[in-house]
C-alpha cells in the first residue's frame, strides 16, 4: 500500500513516516496542501490528512477531491476534537477521523480497516481460488503451501489480487511497483511476472494482449 501523508508538524511527520515504513508500506510525506494536490496520483492507496496546513485547510482540500469524484480513502488526523469538527470531517468525505494525540498502533489498525472496506475485503486475507494473500503480514499461500515470494513478486500478486476480475494494465503495474520513483521498466515486470507464474502456476495469470494481466481463480 502506498500512503500519502499530509502533515505539517516537523516532529509528528517523521515519526509517522518511520512507523508506516516499518509496517511495510511506502509513504510520501508532504507538509502543504499544494504539494498534496500534486502528489495525489493513481498510485496512492490511502491519504492521512491533517486539517491545519500552512497554505490552506485540509478539509477544503478533501472537499475538492470529493467534488472531483476522487475515491481514494482519506483518514483525517487532527487536534480538532469537537463533535462539530468530527462531523464536518466525515460529512466532507473522510473515511475515518482520528484525534491527536493518538497511539500509532491505533492509527495503523484504522488504516488497514479503511483499506479493507475500500477494497471490499471483510478480513485480513484475500482469497482468489486457492491463492491466499495477507497484505498486512505480506504473506501468501497456494493452497496450504506458503509461497516463497520476493518483494517484487509479492507486490505483483497483491496488485493482481486486489480486483481479481479486473485486467490490470502493464503501465499500472510498472507505476505501482515503484510508487515513489520512476516506473519499473516493462521488461523487468515481465521477468518478475514470469517468476511469479512459475511459483503459482502459469495458468493463473491470464495475459490480455495489448491490455494487461488478470489473476484467475
């Protein structure tokens, strides 16, 4: 999962960045609303949004995103704790609202809970046929056998399992494998995909020529 952290506090920002990375997530930290606007791309899976930013209101930013029908999940993290504040945040389009100060484990649990709801997954495990994926634990099985996957292979499997009936474009895979840098070369994706097919069975990944790939049950 790739998280966009929008937080202007110079103490809290680095602490959250470290915690998110320890959780195995990729994360980009920005401190301004303008930078958040520029950083919100298709590769972002979750936004952690402070409301008081140096160049504007986080709530205004959130409302702009929702008016543009951007569906990326957003968790508001703020010191504003009144009922009216919480209602304004949730009614403005936030998927959750967490009041500072908070414990990092609670933030992480809420983050994964929102992610499960957004991906329409009720539990910690994603099941596609006899393939089981645990995104948070970064583990996967083929039947009862644990899969020995590299980091790249696991990310590929995760992206394909996110919406099993969908065809995922090669361009999207190239970007999502390296959300904070230059997209991965398509030839490199092919190599990792070939290795993944060898481990889960070549028939489980369908190639749709000129479009992308689909994970089959």
